[in-house]
């Protein structure tokens, strides 16, 4: 059975409601992913050979798509209260799931590059032929996946709270008690057992795509425990359509939004040492099975992603700090009949230089991958003081601004050399950008 047939069967009886009435948001996400899908297809089109290499997963276009898809899933629980450790693990699960899903999209699109004669199609024809893949995966499937991740994350957060009380209370299974509840799930309504009972490892919600069931704490004196064996039988009936056991998992215990065994993986993924974090990802020979190879590869990308996310967070924090600083510290002065927010500095060689918002924005936007980027933004806050003590070192041309004249001034700090580039205009001299270098 192909992936489409398998997924269609899983979703057959699931009521689909994506983002509960937020159709505009759904359309916005759909458009964003569609644009990124096109970019990803350009990367596919450039590949050569008879088989798609999993190395394509690390290409910029594919990485951007995986991270964007993962961010969509992450957004489903951004307002759910949970520990930072739990949130990080759930986001990791989203990344792995998004990576495996993307692998299937790429693998399905790759054969479409060739026409009926075995010749490579023009790119526009290829792109048109794979549009259905984009719609199927990133619209139809994404609705159910988003709802499932939402439910999983909410139930994982609940489990964290339940764990704090141990077996002090019983847990009770509850449905939404409306006409959309699946009959087999309705049979579980009211099942009451302590958190330590193995029932919750097998049948903790969500128990299927778009499952809306939940679990609540109840007092033991008011709600005595159900019979364990009877509860397990009801659970088996509720998940009888899940013949492969995909939904037999507890998002809170496993700290994952999606089980390791899902429509994009294979059964052995459920027992994989990599998924359990028991084995480091050394550079070993990858398995012959393409899904296994991709699974390992995406886990290695996820490790790199952690570092990249941390770096991006530091960049965003530095940018926010600089913007808040210049908004609060740029003085207001009269320029003709108008007010302007800017510093006016006189250099050692008696040149008048203005520093305005444009300088801070230009410095913020340039060279973000520089290891000293965050430190550079801190020095930008001191530019009005540093420039008054700096020395002229050279004129400089700019490829970005041909025909304009620039002058570079230098300030020597204890550990760093700070270069400040001034744009010399007919209407005045303006500090353009700042760069720092180790001495």
C-alpha cells in the first residue's frame, strides 16, 4: 500500500478542523509553504543521478522548508504552559517529523523530472506536475497533523502536572460528549485509573487524527478506579483501526508530539536507539533502507539545528536591545523647521558627522553571521563616543553604493579594532556602518 492510500485510510473517519475557524491563518501558512516548496523543487531539479541523495535534506532550500513546517507545528502550542525542557523536546519532535515528511515529498517529486521518453522536463513543467504533491502534503495532511500536534502538546503539558501529584489523584478519560465523538472513543469516557496504571501508556489521548479526548484529575473518594483489564479491552476496541499500533503512545511520557512510528516512518523506528537518544550519531555507514538513512540524517540535522536556534536567539536579543537603545537615546534636534532624532559628532580632524536611526539599522542588518555580531551591536551603542576619539585611516569605495564617497575612521579598544564608515554626502556626513575586528 502506498503512502497516500495508507494516510487516506488513517484519516478516513477523522473529522478535520484546522485551527478551529482560523481560515485566514491557514491560507497564509499555505501560501508561505507553497513558496518554500517551489524553492525546494528548484534544489531537486538541480540534482543529478538516478536516485535522490539524502544529502539534499541539508541544502538551504530544503532546510528552510523543514524549519518553516516545523515552526507551523510549534505554533500550535506556543501558548500552552509547560516546562522549558518539555517544550524543547516537543519542538525537537516537530523537527524530526517535519524532516521525514519533507523527505517523502522530495522522494515523490524526484521521478517527475523526467518525461515519458526519459528526458528531463523543462523546470516549469516539472513544477506544475508536482503541485499536487504540495497540496496533498502541505494542505490536506497538514490540517490533521496540526490538530494532532496541538492535542499531543496539550496532553503532554497536562501529564507534567499529573506527575507532580503522583498517584494522589486518579485520572479520568473524558470525551467532548457531542455527535462528533467516535463511538469507540465514547466507550472510553469515564475510565478512571491512577497515573501509574499502564493503561495511560497505551491509551492516553490523542488516540487518532483529530481526536479531541482529554484526561482530568479526579478525587479517589469520588471516582473509584475502573477495572484495569476491562479498561484495556475498551482501549483495544477504541484503537482497533490502528492495526499497526501507531497511536499507542503517551506524549507526556515520551515527550514527543508525534510517535516515532507514523505515516512517514516504519515500524522499526519505534524501537530505534537513535530516537531514544541511546547512541551518538557517529559517521557510520548508513543503512540500505532509505527511510532509516533519512531518519538518521534528519536527527543529525536536528543536532545542528539546536546550535543554530541558539545562535539565532542571541542575534534576535542583540537586535532588540539595539533598537530599544537608539529609540530611547537618540537626541532630538532642530533641522530647519523640523525635528530630527540624531547625534552630531565632531571628529579629531574637525569633521561634523551625524548619527541617526539609519546607521543603527544598517549595522544591525549587515554581517549577521559574524561571530562578533552581538558584540558589534553593543559597540554601535557607543559609536557617538568612539567616533569623537577615532582617527581617519582611509577612503573607501562600496560595491553597494557606486559613485558615493566614504571615509573610514578607526578606534582602538583594549581588545578590538573598531572601524566606522562615514558616507560623505552633499547634505552632510553620516555614520554609515560599524565593524569590529580582534586586535
